[in-house]
C-alpha cells in the first residue's frame, strides 16, 4: 500500500489516532492490578481488597455509588468486604475500571464542552442500568459501565482534532443528526470504534469492548448478550439525547426502538425518564462532576410530548426544513463536516510528524451501495447530513401521530432514479447532481399540500404524504413519473423514476413505521423489477 493509499484508508486513520491515544493514556496502577488479580478463575478476594484499599479515593467512589439510588441495595454497604459479598467480583471489577479513567483524558477540554460530555455520559450510564434491569431483566453492571465509557473516543477526537470536531458535535445536535453516521461520512470511522481500541489496549473484558463499538460485530461463538447490551446502549443514548442534549426528537425514536427491541410502552418509557434525575445527580456527586444547571427532566419530557402531539401541518414544516441535500441548501453543516475531514486528514502519525508539512488528502468513508449508486457516488462529491432509516422511521412516526390525531390517512412514497450509472456516464458528475436536484424538485412540487420530501441515499427520495389515501398517492406517483420523463433531452438517456407506495387509512395507536417503510420498499422493488417507470402500491392495516 502506498503512502497516499494509507492516508485514504479509514482503518489506517483509525489505527493512527488509536495508537497515539494508547501511548498517551494508560490505566492507573490500581486498575491494572485489579485486572491482573481478576484474570484468574479463582480470584484472591483478600488480595483484591488490599489492592483497592491502596487507593482510598477510588474505594470511596465505589462505596458511594453502591450505596446510592443508582444501585438501590436493600441495606448500606460500609466496606469492601460487604461490597464484594453483595455485588460479586465482576460487578466490583467493572466499577473500579469505570472509575479509573486516566486524568489526562480531560486535559485541555474547555468547561462547557466537558459539561455537555458529562451530562450526556452520566445520563446514558444510569439509563443503561435501568433499562437492562427493567426491560431485559438482567444485571445492569456491564451496561452501566459500557454507557460510562462508550464516548471516551469523542474526548480523544476533541483533543486530537480540536475546534472542528467540537463544532461538528454542536452542528449535529442542532440538525438532529446521527453522530456515528456523520463521523463515518467525514472520518471513515466513528468515535465508538476509537473507544473500543482504547479499552482493548487497557485489556478490559472483550464483551465490554465489543458492546461499546457500534461497528464491531460479535465474533462466532461469542456471548450473544453483546447484542443485548448494544440495544440497551442505543436506547440509553436516546434517553441521553432527550435529557442531556435537549433533543425533543429523541422521544419518538425511543418509543419506536424501545417497543421494537424490548416491548417498552410509552408509559414505561416516561416513567423511566422521570425516575433518572436523582440517580444521575447522585452519580455526578460520586464522581465529583458538576452538572448543575440542567433542565428538570419532567419539563424536558413535557416538551417532547408536545412535539409528538404537533398537528400534521407543523410536522410537514419540520420535515421540509430538513429536506435539502443540494449544493445550494447544505448550510453550515457541510462546512463543519469539510473542516472535520481536513482536520482528521492532517493528524500526524507520531509526535515527530508535528512539524509543518503537507496536508494529506481526506479519508474516505466505506461505501456499500448498489452498482448504480456506486458509480454515482464515485463521481458525485457531496458532504451532507446522512438521513438514516432510523431517522426516516422517526419522522414517519411523528407524521402518523399527527394524522391519527386529525383522523386522516397517511401515505409513504419511495422514489428511486432509474439507471443512475447511465446518467453519470452521459452527463458527468455535475450533470448528475443537477438531474438529481431536478428530480427532487419534482417531488417537492407534487400537487398535494401536506407533503414532505427528503433525499435518501444517492438516488432516492422519501416523500411523506399526510392526509393522502392510497388512490391519490398512486395518482401522484404516476404524475411524478410523467413530469420527470418530460425533463429528458434528445441527446441523453431518458430520465425516469420508479415509485413504491404504502398507505394506511388511519394510523393505529400501535402504528409501526418500519412496517410502512418495508411495505413501500417491497412495492418499489416490484416497480423496479417490472422495468421501472411505474407505481406499485399497497394498503397496510
């Protein structure tokens, strides 16, 4: 592999940043000794206790959190002997490791950035424990520590990339984006992968290492509970967005994903949220972290409830505001992502490389698309917020709630460009961008007042039609096909789209947005398989 190829390889960029972090940040001596003592199948509890007692501050943190409402034990634990007896070796070991972070991890990070980090992290950790015990009926120790450690990679990137990464995190929150998706787009990897590499270097349990990474998949023969911990962490992340980041959109995602993964009802989700404030504040006190000044959790929940109850017109307005992926409408997010990419590509591999030198080319994220989309992606250079299936489902769930409240039908239209590879070859990169923008404009100009169009992938569009029954949606799809076709030119391949439609006459209380997405997907596949330039539709119940 050449130097140029190495710089453009996301795994190389990840390894480079991780290697530097591993050189700079080591676990304290007590934590290393605890790992050594607990590696044996027969643990010497006396030696473990004596080891922990050499660090009174760490011992105090462990005992305070065990006695707090986070653990909710039936009686007070006064010393390590009782902690070992009541908790067991593994939970105590995890607590020690979770509270033994190298001090240097937090050096140089300005106060407001560190405050946001701790608010998010502490809510996630406590929520993970509660979700594990309440909905999965399993011990919450490992999810708790996983939540406490999962975002260490973000601290490393703040230290390594500085202001561009801080601005990136702020813009992601403002645009209600998915951090991991946008990190992969700009850096080629996500911060949880960096966390996993650091934890593996510290020789933390492999199950914990794999659980914190959003990208790593359990290897053959490993404990299947890793998947469960990941699902727990995902729900805990959504709770943290709601309560720590003041993101009202997180409630819809929490309800949707919680119901799907563990049968979480809306009432149970709201009870979970309300019950976290005291536990988070106690954990902050234990760790000597000042997270004062945050809003009351009940008030945050009420704001999110109000968002879910918005009328259909307001929902559509929100969706339309997020729709554009064109060069003209990308806004400040694109500039932030560009700056982040450049900052990452300039990170030296070692301290010796810190002297001024050429800025390397930006790392490119891995791409997994159909053949046509691969060709298009290789010629179309756009850095824009990624709309994920999860976010699409959240938008759809919000629109469904509004339609149910107004007792109106709802339709979903998936639109896909025909033969994008031919368009790229015929018109080049700039021509393809213009054509895609033109087709998107056709979607946005459909003759239906309550519509929202959001680009999806490189060649598709996601159109929500509130107060629109199936027959009308099919008619609109046929009209769209004719309109797109009319933009064809004599000297190029014909322009065309295929359309899949899923409709529901009245969204039920237990409406599943993923079912509507999957149904529209199947219809789109049917339209594509039939040669394109047609509409396939289905009514769901």
